[in-house]
């Protein structure tokens, strides 16, 4: 069925721009550090700009927290823990979290625009995925706050104390929610450090925490760069570190934290999306697209390795390339945009570097013919075929809209290839045969396995990796463990 | 007529179901708690650990592929073997730890009871640690525990049998394979118990025990890239440094705490694997 | 339980053997048809519904919206299929079909009017030499529960009265019982009876229930010679849905790529608003492509939809919302 005797142009009906209004963001010109319930100037008075990656223009200036500022935040969190939060009943903590969830829903449109401006992701995703899921996380963990003794960790689980939380730039608000909601439900206080390039939605969240009347110091938000994060990791007053980000930084954090602090790490991945010959082919194509082009591929669990059974490889690739060419790349605020901007010039450089290796090592490159804007950081959706296991693009996390296609012949070979990675975060399995899907799922070394779907998230569903993708789970009952002394 | 000359036992390593001497050819003298010479015990080397990790890696997938029921039976069989040689174990513990005979017997009894306890966990873990997740969408979503893989154990230095059982039975019962460094000063109870796995249907390589100098061996294990987790119970003051080194390959690290939750050790070497499947006609 | 015949079933029309499976290259018997259609990849319901949900968020603005509304108007099969239909109703429907907006001559005529066979002649004469086609349901519409002889007579009756297009129903009972050969052969027979008239094959997807069935029935219909595959009669509980349309469009796209023959898709029943229509056009645009963005290959079987399209069209131009009474109730 590969004989193309007819060409029907997909997406021939052009869509006029349908931009969401940037003014909905209501951004301030400048933000301080959120310490002890209020925005305060950093000790050094040093500020840095957060850029819109789609235009390279500054959006707002944010404070650079020094180790002294981090210390202030940890002291505030400790005081809040000792004096207030540890004495607040679960029922009351729950109500604060429900309040926060509601406020996120009320300010959803604003948050979506802020996220899209600061991160570069399409407004469709920030509106339909990031923000609703962030609210859902608070809603879910709110309910746990007064039921911890039923969570399966013993009769009287105690909080850990002060949690230092370092989050990445790919889902800024959602990651803040993933960190804060279970920590607060379990009774901890928090010092949250947003990513350097995407601090703004966390600062809007700080406003929401104020609106919710969350007691001062229970959550402190310190913006800054790697030195800020390091100061948080090293601070002796922090009982627990939760980090989401790259495996390299995770390794450093684990080294520095040693076993003095509790630690959970959610790190990189090189997810295999395994397609069997009996899979529902049109849904497979969509699943591959969702797997690698969702959020520009800036997803730790991205399905960046497509493992397709040889008997259908040509057919899947043909349909995939047709679909890739149809992706609408451009203004992230446009409601019809499928793929937005790369988050930073540094990330763009890394994507370019690794993809150049793909060609050098002999893979066949297909790049979407989409036009890219002149300003901003952009990378056209790219697929590499004829990739072999040893290629860098099959082993290293690219964290961009780049897919490597490999083939396999038998289920055993598929599993072996999928597991042939230092990572183990997520995998996809596509087949109409349930018994084989479960056979494969049982053997994949991965924390999350999506069968006939990909990149689905839910507050009730534990997420996290094995091997060098980290340890600990976020989401669900399991997500409480990281924040309880059990 | 002369007295019968007794047959002295050479204490060797347990690697892949076999009892090799250390490839290094070294041994070291082990003394009783009272300071008397007990035995020359094989002094394992870095290469012995390497062989043990290879054996453990290969055994782990088979062990995990066995049914949870079967794993429980095997561990229970191990407890049966220990019970039938309880007197021998008690004597080892008595001499090694310098206990009164009664206390040594009690310690062995507790150790065996812990083996039985863990034997019973094999087919409960999935139900207690796993479960269905009510996601907001047309998906059947369930989380199941899976073993981390190969777990390196620096066994308790003082509690020669009970401590050893705790350190190795917890990871093994949830499907891991273990490479354990026995107590340096008191290795014989652990080695003797480990010997019994060979008559308990525990597949070769699921438990490997290397005796030797902990400070020499442990650093190699915590940086071995094919080790997924480490239990640093017996690492003492070196534990902090070993924990830092384990970061190189993002290992799961277990260190004992006061006020221990009874399941923490078991949970430490379990990964939660969550499967989503579409629901549709 | 009956066993599907492995030899071609004989279909006689007025005593003459109708060339059926044997006549279609590639299928010597029902077994071969079953093997071919059964080997098509399955459809994952969650994936299909997720895809259309995402496509439904497309935002059509300004000139895109204006173009899409005009396209949708040109794709309407203006339909009246009531027991209470009268010559008066049909002739006013025809007038509306030719000139949907009496106040605006720039509005294109619709694709067709769709009536019962006994009203075809009237529709034909009402439409004169306008480009609007006459479509007629036939084959014991909507249930299809009649002998083949009767169905073919129904078809010939409509064709001889001047129908340009015949909307037949498949035998859903036969399909669900696994008698795919019978479904196939019946379509072949009806196609033969249509002569020059275009054949639209109604799958009645609401009764086929699963997307797998929709996909298989689409292929059977296309292989048997359908010029169009159509979702529904409009007479059962579940009519056209976006996911069903997606599955049928994908089938038509794949069929065209395999055989070189473009088969049209018609969605019918329950499509009442411009918003609905535009969502279908987005699905067409992004899954089948421009070959189907044409009234020759995509139709809306509807009646009240047209007025909403006209209201939205005028609103686009004037910026003001329009009073429904501006348009006739036909």
C-alpha cells in the first residue's frame, strides 16, 4: 500500500493567524524574591531578564538570589514549619490546597499566556495541558492532606520538614505544582527554585499563594541560576531535595546531597516508542507525533526513539513524514500552532550539535519544510531514519523536536533495543494484541509505559524513572512518599 | 588411640551458585569475639565483585520472571534449611558475636522468622505497593512494583546473621539479585546461611556473598555502573563518602535511620512501573 | 450460525446474473474479501477521539472562516426525508438550493437536494438546468430491509426519474453477521443499476458501533464501487460524528492512494451549526487533504445547517448578528 498514485495536499486550507492576546499576561516589569509571604529585593539587588524565546525580547526582570537570599528563604521556611505549618491540621492544609487549585483555574487564561510567553510552548498546550493539570495536581493532593494515615506508609506518617525543590524550564508551572502540592499536603514547607529561563509563571503562582492567604513562609520562591540551586542543595537547613532536570545536574546534586538529605530525582530519558505491525496505524502516527513534538520535544519522557517493526517500517515512516510536514510551527500564542519556539539559544545550540552528529554518523535526515520565523529560537521538526543503536542520536537525550527511527524484527528484539539505554523513564507500546503489549510492558525497564497512547499525565498516576532517569515518584499515592518521613 | 582429627572448613565466596576461593588467592584470619582464631576466610577482590555482579545481572531477570508464589516458596525453603541447621548457625553466631548460647539461638530464631516474613511478602508486594490509578480519561492505568535490578549490600558489621538476613532478604524478595559484602569481622554466619541457598532452589546468582575487607571492596561496588542500588548498612563512617560516589550512576541508596519504617528497606529497591492502556470498543 | 460462503453468491436481477465479486479484480470469493478487509489495521477509539478533540480546537478566523463557510455551503446536500414531504416543500427546497440567500447573489448554490424517489421528478423539474444535483435515497431507505429485487427497482425508479445521485443503505444486518460478501455484492448490484448516477453508500455508522467496523465497511463499499461513502441516514440515534468522519476520511485517503480512485465522503445527520461544519472541514483539511475540500468529494447531508451558514456568512461581512427570520425555514 505504499504506491502513491494520488497526492492530496494536507493542510491546504490555510488558517489565518488566531493569536491569543499577550496583554492577558499582566506581567509586572520586575519581580523580587518571594520570601516569607512577600516579594522582596535580593540582597545583591541583582536582576536578570527573562526572555520570550519566540522573539528574544525581555518579558520582565527577575531577581537573582544569592546564597544569602537562599538562606533567608530556608530560614523563613523553617520558621513557618516550626511555628505554623506543622501545627496546621490536615483538614486546614487541604483547604489551602483546594483554594490554590481554584485560583489557578480562575486565572487559567493569564497563566497560560504567561507560560507561553516565557517558555515558547504553543498556547494550545499551555491552555489545554499545563495549566489544567497544574490545577488538578493541587486538587488531587489537597484531598490527601487529611488522609495521610491511610496512604499506606504506616499509622502516623510525619512530614520531612523543609523541602528544597528545583524545577526545569520545560513545564514551569506544572512542575511547580508537581513539587509543591504533595509537599504541602504532607505537611512540609518549601523553597522552590524555578528554572533560570522560565521563572515567570512561578511568580504568578506566588501571587496566587498570597491570594489564597497561605501562611507566610510556607512556600518561598527564589529565582536565579545554577548557583542559586547549588546554594539550596548545600543548605544545611534543607531536609529534602526534589529535583527535576538533566541527568548531569542530577548526578551533581546526588553527589552534593550525599545521604544527609532525602532526595528524589526526575532526570533525563530516551524513551522508546515501540510500534508492532498490528498496531492501529493512523493512531500510531499521531502517537509518534505527540510523543516527540509535544512541547517541542522538551519533554524528559519524549518518545525520541521510534522502534518500528520492519514489516511496517516503510509504511509508518511514509505516513509519519507526511504528518510531520503538516505541523504548524510558529508563533506560540497562535491558537493553531502545533510546535512553538525552542526555549533558549543554549538549548537550540545543543539540538543543532546533536543533529549534526546524526548526519555525520550516516542517518538519513528529513526536515519539515515549514517556514521558521526570523527572530527567536526555532528548530524545524526533524526525523532521522536509518538510525542504529550506536549513533549518538539514538543514545543521547536531544530534548528537542528530533526523532530517531530504528527498526526491529521480533518482540524480544524490541525489548532489548528499548532497554539498551542508560535511561529508563518512559516507553510506548503500540499493538492491537493485548497479551503481547503486557508481555512487553513487563520487560521494559521504564517507570511509565503508555500502551496505544503517549505523553499522557494525570495527578493520580505516578511518574518517574529507573536507572539514570532518577528515582522517586511524583503523582498518585506514591508521590507522597518523597515528602513523608517513612 | 589418638583423638579424631576434625575436618576444618574453608570459608569461601558464593558467586553464581558456586564456592570459589577469591581469584586473588588471598584469605584473612577471622577471630571469635573472644579473640581466638576461627578460620581463614576468602578475602574477595574487585574482580570477585565484578564476577558476582555479572552473575547477579544474569540471574535477576530469571528470578523476577519466576512467579511471586514461586519466589515465596524458594525463600521459605531457605528458612526451612536454616531451621534444620539452626544449631550450627547458633554456634556460629555465638562465637562470632560473643553471645550466650541461649541468646545466639534466639538471634537465629529471629533471623529465620524474618526470612519467613519476607517469604510471605513476595506475592503481597504488588498489591500493597501497587494499584490502579483513576486517571481522568479513557485509560486503564495501573502501577506495579518492579525490582531495581542488581543491589549491592554492605551488610551489617555487628549483627552477623539477623542483620545480614535483613539486608539481603528484603531486596531479594521483591525480585532483585544481590551482591553482598559480608560482615568483615563476623562473616561465618552469613557465609553458612548463604551456603544453604544452594539447597533451597534459589537460582544461582540471585545471592552472591563476598567476604573480605569492607573498606577495600565497597568503593568498587558503589561505582560499578551495572549495580542499580546500594544498601550501606554496614558501611559505618565511610557511608557518606560511599553514598556520594554512588551518585555517578544515579544509584538508589539505602542507609538505615532511627525509627525505621519496617518496609523502607523493601521499598528502597522497588521501582514503580505505571502502565497506561487505552479503553475503547 | 451460518458460515460465510466461500463461493460468490449469485445475485440475479430480473433473471439476469449480476456480475458481482467475480467481476472485481482481486476478489474471487468472500474469503478473499474477508482476508483483505480483515487485514486492515485496527482503529484505536481513544486515539481517534483524542485526535478530533485536538482538531476541534482549531481556530478559524477572518478569511479562513469566510472561505470555509462558502465551501461548506457549496457542499450541502439540502435534504428533506420526511413522510410528510409534499410537492410544495420540495419545490421551495429546490428554490433555496439554487439561491440560498435571496438577498445575496454571491452565495453559491448548494451541491444537491436530497429527496425520496417519488419526489425526484419534481425536484428535477424544479431545479431546471441549475448545477444543483438531484440526490435520491433508495434501496428501502432507511432500514434497507427489503429484497434485492425491490431495492434495485427502487434505484432504477429514482434514476429514471432523473436522479443524479443515489444514496443507498448497506445491509447492516449482513455486515454485523459477517456476511461481508453479501454487502459487497449488493453494492455492486446497486452500482450497476445506477448507470451514470453517482452512488453514495450509507454505512449507518451508528448501527455499526465500532470504528473498526466503520473502517471495514468503508473499504468494502469503496472496493465495491461506491462513489461516496456516507455516514448515516439521519434516522437512527447516532448520526455523523467527528471521529467517524475521521475514520472514513482516512479510509478514503488510503483507498485513493492504493487505487488512484478518489471516493467522496458525506457526513449526514445532526450537523446543524456552522461551528460543527467547520470542525468537519478542519478534519478534512488535516487528514484527507485538498482533494476532498471540494463538493465533488465532500458533502454535508443537512437541512437546518444551511441557514446557520448563511447567518454566519452575513455576520462575517457585516459584523452584526443576524435575525434567524432573515432566512426561509426550508
